[in-house]
């Protein structure tokens, strides 16, 4: 799934830093010289939660935005409680257009208000 998400977002013009595990994402972010504007992560992973990964990355990169995704229905907009969803969330399954739209909305309403960049935003992707 990670490779497919990377291909989709690169097709929309984003530069993607891809990691297969949270520990890989932490290492990549530590060594990446430029900005990382958005972390796209699954909520549930083997090593740590998406929220935990976002918190650890934001400790060193406070400007980092986090978009979490999940296939579990309790996080989506249903009767089980959308209040359980994180602030920036996309419910699986989603279409490529839906993902691109969610990423663009987050970047337009937050990053663009705080900073300017000369290159396309970088994304870090983690699979479920």
C-alpha cells in the first residue's frame, strides 16, 4: 500500500519520503536536511501508533502536519463516533482523488498560512 500511496502522491506533484516502519520514518526525518511538511501515517502500526509517531517527529519538527488514516470504522464519520478520529483524518478505503484533496486541504489551510517554500512539499508515508 505504501508504494501505491507514494505513486499516487508523486503523480500529483509531491515529493515523497517513504518509510516502511515508524523507526525508518524517525531515521529518515532525523537525516533529512529540508523541511517535511506533512506526515501521512496509519493510526495503527506494529511499532507505535500514528499519533505517537507524529508526536515524536513534531518534537524535532514542530511545523510538521500529521494526516492519519485508518480502515477501522470507529474512527470514521459513522454512528460509532467521529469524535474518536484525530484532527486530520482520512477513512480507508479512499480514492486517489480523495487522498490528494485531503492532503491539499491540510497544506492549504495550515502550512501555506505559516510558511512559503520554493519546492513541492515533502510527505512521509507509512503503511498499515
